[in-house]
C-alpha cells in the first residue's frame, strides 16, 4: 500500500511541477512581449478585453 501512496505522491508532485513550469513560461513570454513593444501590447490587451 505504501508503494501506491508513494507513486501517487510523486505523480502529484510531477503534475504541480509541470504546472509551475508552464506558468513560468507563460509569464516569461508575456513579459518579453511587453518589453519588446509596450504600446502594441497595451493595444492588444485593450482589444482583447474590450476596454476603451
């Protein structure tokens, strides 16, 4: 039974690690997009969320 618990624990740990990596990658991509061209990124955000 402890082998099953250990396997489930490592599976959850791996899942959360992958989730963390994907969020970091998304954040880095957005940061680079903003740094590359701030006015264009601001316009895209306004269009996407319907802000005036």
